[in-house]
C-alpha cells in the first residue's frame, strides 16, 4: 500500500498509509481463491463473511462489499486500520502458506472508505419498544450499541469523556487512526438511533442500579482498561515521566501536538525513552518523534521476537528513526535539583525459562548496568481495569485484578448486567473487544425479549 515517506511523515500527524485506489483494490481482491471452507472467517472475532465482501470488490460492487461488512462489523473503517489481521484472519489464508495472504484488512479499509466518501446506506430498523444502556463508548460499547440498535432497541450510551470513542480517540494516534474516521463511524450509529450522553461517569453521576431503576432492561459495561500500570522503580515519580495513557491522551484527545492552538501542553523532549514492547509503546515512540524528539528509544526487557507489538508498527517505527534497546530493564530514574528526570539506569537481561505468558522470562545479567541521559520517559507497560463500576455496584463479582467476571456471553453475576472487552479480559485488541460487544448484544437481546 502506498504511504507517506518516513522523512516526511515524522514531521506531521497525517495518516501514514494512503489506502488502495479502485484498481488496486480490485487487483488485490482478484487474488482471493474464494475457498468453499473459508478459514479466514474462523479467524475473525466478529465473523465477517470475508470471501463475500472480497468477491463484491472483485466484481466492482464496492457498496455491496460494505453491506456485507456491516452485517457483522459495526466499525469496518476502524478495523481496516488497527485490527491485527496478520494474526487473525490473514494468518488463516491459504495463499499465505506459499506467498503473501490476501490483504483482507486493507480491502476492508478500502470498502469502508468508499462508502464514507460516496454513499452510505442505512438498514431499515423496526423499533421493538425495549431499552438498553451501554457504559463506555470504546470498541466493545460501540459494537454492542450498533447491534442492539439494528435489533430495534432504544440504545443509550454513557461516556465519561467529552468525546465518543474511548481508546479509539484517546489512545490511538491520528497518524494511525484519524479521528474523522471514528467520528464517521459514530455518526453511522447515530443514524441508527443510538443516543450518546457525554461527561457521564457511571459510578459517580449515576450508578448501575440507578440505570436499572430508570427503565433500562439490560446494561452492558465496556469501560475498558484505562488504569495505567507502573514499574515501581526508584524515581518513577519525577517530573517528565508520563504513563502512556496520559501521554497519548494529551496528544490525541486534547490535541497537545497543536499547542498553543489547543490549550493542553506536552513535554517535547529531545531524548525520549519509551518503556514497553506493545502497540502502545510504538504509538508513544512515534508520537515523540513527531513532537520533535531527536533521540527516541524503545527499551524492552525481552528480545524482538517476544514483542507483542504488530510487525507493521515496529517496521514503521524503525523506518521513522526509533531506536530499540532490547533485553534491557530500568533500575532507577535520576532527577535534577528541580525534580525533573535527567537520566535513567538500566540493566542488561538474558532470556531464561518461559513464564506464565509463555514467553521466556528475562533474567538480569550481573555487572551489566548502563545509563542514558533523558529529557522525558513514557511508561507503556500495560493497563488494568478501572475499579469504579465494581466499587459502586453491589453483588458484582470481580477478579483479583479488578476485572469484572463474565461468561462467554458477557453475563455477569447480576441479572441483566453484561460486560465485555478489556474490563473483563484486561488489555487486548480492538477487534477482540468488538467480538465481546457483539456476543453480549445477542445475549442481552435474548435476555430482554424472553422476559416478555
């Protein structure tokens, strides 16, 4: 796929890939074998009928392709950009055994973008007179809302922030997921009748029980995992050390990269260290470059092979000039007399036996300590579920890490209350959260309609 040159894109926050032209999309779609038993569908958490939508693109019927996508996928333009197809649907593609698999994600993006810029066709909806609430407007919540709306429910979404989208707007940078794309997907849901209530912190302004009392027959909690994890090493509270949550929220949601046009500042260090090896770490490092960082390093305690980040994101980061220190772990942050971080001490590691994650455990190498001068540090080592809903909802069973316990349908210990996405599983992918929202919507509809 055509994309901005690295030397140009590090100077702006515009989207990196350009997308397919009509001709490129048809040519890529023509590679699909149209398997009678499509393994690619089995790899999709929302069960998109992949051969059908690709066949429509091959035939030049791009709107039919989107129609097929939207049968099961509420956010196709988002998924086409951030879904890890290479480990889900594309890894199952037969062509991938001998060559490159069909670029399913890129074709999904193409079809969704075609619809957005040409003609949007909305499904006919017959109201059923039933009412449901969604807590959180991230990918799980939006998917659940869309599926319930198509079934005829009156759906109300309660969002704590001042914009809809959850992690899609505060966590993923503009150059990877333009916010105009998220807005378009939200507008689609509004056309389906979904109503959004912003600046509503469920658990503070209203409780789950109060929502039931107001007449909502089923409630879905999709509040994600927005509580940042830290390392617990000395000096971690120095000025200039951010959690990735704060760093990315300031830049993405609060538009700090346009300061002072927008009123949220951000520290623009020349020497920036990002700790972690996932997609959030890649997003943080690539953001630091665009903010003017001259020496941006990702420090990860395991090797490249164990990195959970998407291969494409690591490739883009390296193209843009991000440096990687593998098999290193932080020991201490050192500040100046005004409390600002100025250096970081690390220790080299080697890989030992596998741990509970299945990855080889990093083991310190004695006498291998080294130091780096720094102006800013971003800690991107994962997140935990926010405890607010659990703290304010009686009889709700939770796991020891504060996650809500739910079965495969999303049902919790409270009748009528469902949950899904990161608040249940811990931090995972956008498409996995969407799959949870989809399953919960079906279970919620079954629960409400069986009550008569």
